[in-house]
């Protein structure tokens, strides 16, 4: 079913760029604005700022779960552990475990209007601007990472 937790991560390639002679310059409106970025130095202060933000989001998430499901033991369930179907139901994190078709059938029997949507792929012979840009970016990134990997091995 899921977990009551918050995760944040960032890929930092500052050192690899420095080995290639590439320097990044950042401009920020305040000390806590973007405390970590892919090209910035990772500092203890930056990590602490990000952790404060993650904790705030986690606290809100836990409060929301308690508001929606007052009987949940948030001390036990609110630390990021993953709970699957039947265990989640036992812990009162969900009302039941159903296959999606059975759930939709139950809604229909209760008189709920259900809208079924299907995505139909567009057929086109031309690649769009963003497709071309994405392909170009992938190729250039792959080449740059290959060069960075060679330098890191040296």
C-alpha cells in the first residue's frame, strides 16, 4: 500500500565538473534558498536546511493521516516503513484490499458515477521540438558523463 515517510535526494556532480574545469555560479535571494543543488558544495548547513524542510513535510503528512484515520498508531506506522495490503488494513491505514476492477464494480453497484478514460497514442510521422531537444540532451549528457568517468578513473 505504501508508507508514511518523506524522501529527498539530489545528484551532486560538483567535483566531477571541477575535474573537467567547469565551475558553476549560483545566485540566491537568501541563505536557505536552494541549500543544495547539483553543482553546489554540499555543506552541513545545507543538509540541515533540507532536513528541516523534510521534517516539516513529514510532520504535516503524519498529522494529515491522523486527521483522516484517528485510530492509527502514528508512532508505529509513521516512520517510513512500507505496509502491504492486509497488514495496512490491520493497522487501520486503509479500509480494505481490492483489485481495481472489483473496487470499480463496487462503486458502480453503490450508484457512484465512474468515468473510464483511455489514452489513445497520437500518430505522427514528425518528431516534435521537445523530442529532438531531449534526444540531443541525452546524447550530450552521456558523452559528458563518459568523459567525467574517464577523468575520475585517472
